[in-house]
C-alpha cells in the first residue's frame, strides 16, 4: 500500500513538471502573481479559455460560481447566504486553491484574508477563503484582459504594517492572551 502511494506521488510530481514545461511557452501574466504556480495558472487558463468572453470580473466570478444567493423578504436581507456554486467547478477549485497559496505568499492577500476572517461569524476560514478567491478573480481578469504582469499595489512596508495590525488583534473567541499570530504558529 505504501509503495503504491509513493508511486502515485511520483506520477503527480512528473505530471506537475510536464505541465510547467508546457506552459512556459504560453504568454501567461498569471505566473507573475506570488503564490500562483504553473499548475494553478494552467488550470485557470484552461478553464477560462478566452478572457474576452467576460466583459468584467463579475461575469467571470459568476462563471466560476463565486457568487452568493440573495435571500430577501420585504426589507429583510439575509447575511448568512450560500454560494450559488453554479458554474465551472474546476475553475472555482483553481481559484480557491490559488487564493489559498496567494495568501501564504502575498502579504496583500494575507491581510485581506485575515480581515475577512475577522468580519465573519460562521465558517470563518471558508468564507474568508472564498472572499479572497473573489479578490483573485478581479486580479486574474485584469491581468488577462490587459495582458500585463502583476505589480504590487502598495509598498511592502505599508502592507507589512497592516499585517502586523491584523495579527495583533485579540482572539475572536474572547481569549485576549492569544493573538491570531500566536494561533497560527506550527504545533
């Protein structure tokens, strides 16, 4: 059993290398985004096919199923709504995986993720990750539509200051002895 798992892992690594080799010949501004590697970029490009099909980022988000249902009754509008999940589930997968790796390698996305994590009451990680994926949709649409490489929107110092601010926020469970940064330490 262990040998079979090892064999499958070797096959996956070989497949990842082959995807990276084939995509290097395609003009791809997504590779300039920290956290988006050749496999995720190739998946996003393969599922979008032609960015000209989407006039703006909301249409791309709807195609990926990264939109929320609207629940209303008179003046009441529900806050706890579900994703529509109507659309291309492969693209939704690549965008959420890309958002997760981007938040680990890109300070701007990490700050955004933690801000959204603090704002939600239920399903904190899932909602923050989907909202970060929605932010990634805006970036992907812009980069592909204009065919430009990624450039950091602000200086690294300003982002780092914002990150330090959000890492020092008290624990949402009420325990003020721990900060978010302390809860993210490896165990």
